[in-house]
C-alpha cells in the first residue's frame, strides 16, 4: 500500500462551474496518486480535496480542480494540451548522506551529447498551479507578498510559507553548533543568503522557485577553489562535470542538510545538475521520497 493511502481528503461532490462532475472515490490505482497526495500533505491549508475524476487524479485549490495530466497539474481547460508543457519536477530525492550520483550509461550518453554553451531549454511549465499555490503571479504581486526573516544569522526575503520552517531549521542548527565546532565554522563561513528574486531558471523559459520566494541560496565568503554549480563547472572546461568527486565540490555538511530536509527543504547538491548553494522548500518531494522508499 502506498505511504499516502491514508491521505484521501473527504470528497466535496458539488463541482465548480465548468469542471466535470467528480464521482465518489473508487479505490483504483491511477498515475499521479502519490504525487497528488504528497501535495495535499505538504499544503493542507491550500489544497482542500483530492480524488479521481475522469480516470485522473486531481486536487482542488481555491475552488478549482487541477488534474495530474501526465505530471503537469493542469486545469480542466488545459489538460488536453498537456504535451505543450514540461512536467512538474518530481523525483526520488535521496534523504541519506550525500554521495555523488552513479549514473546509468544512457544518462551519461545524454550528458555527453549536450553542449552547455549552446543548450537553451525552450520548454515551458504551466505556471497557473504554482501561481495559485503560492498566491503569486507577477513581480508586483510577489513584491507585496514577500517577507524578511533570518536564516543561520543572515537576512533573506522569502515567501511567508517559509518563515516557520526556517525558524525550526535555525533551532536545529543552533543545537548542532553548541557541540560541533565544524558546524559552527561552516555557519560562520556564510556571507549572504539569497531568497526571493523574480527570474527564470538559467538557460530556460521557466520561472525559478526564487521567483516565488521558496528557494534560498547560502553563499559563503569563499568556495575554497571548489566547484559549486554544474553550469559554471562545464563553462570552466570540465567536460565530465557530473563525475566531479565530493572533494572537488563545495558542499554543505550532512547535518545541516538533514536539518533543512527535516523541515521540508531539498538540497540542490543532490541533483545530477548540482547547485550546491541552493535549497528549495519542496515538502511534497520529501513526502514523495518517503513514499517511494517504502514501496
């Protein structure tokens, strides 16, 4: 049984205008079940119902239904055009200690065929779901929503959803600092924290999670001559950047990564296209990883 099998929200059978009438829940497996329920678990104040509608998992937010639609989470009027959009980024995030990922031959071949200097990803993501989730759909609305707080002693602007998780991260790391000189040294080595910044992901047409104020970069005074970001490594002439050993990467201590993960953040250093200063508030990915690890 799925880790999220107990998370079904009580159905509301009066459907919003223009959307198909949902049927009572039928206990069948459909694609997107775990992902939809991970979102419901992660954002209970925003997502009010989940169920199968027309043989697709869907979730309700602000009176509107969003359908799994091959991983896109689209409203009813868009779901037939799912191929026009890139899927929402879900993956089996590794909650264990950091290790450089061992890639399959097919993945290595794909990376070898890419030229970072010429690669521009023109695929688009349907922004409506995340716009609704975070109640932000423009630079102007984002500027109004963001709040200032402190993370590991550094000032940062973020979405209000992050304030309490950040407070708990600070408390966890504060306990670590008391008994671990190496953690104290790392925290003291941090120079700036970059949060909200209305922009696209580098080399794409897709909105960065920094635009929503749900991503934070922890920037040190120095990278100690180590690599921190895959694209910078590639542009510096490192052809097989994905094979860089941990000793050649600037990394965050495992205990601090665990403190962030415990509060719903993922660390970009665990991605193949690594971004080691980057944390994202993606509790749905953390919940989903727990689900997958129990299957």
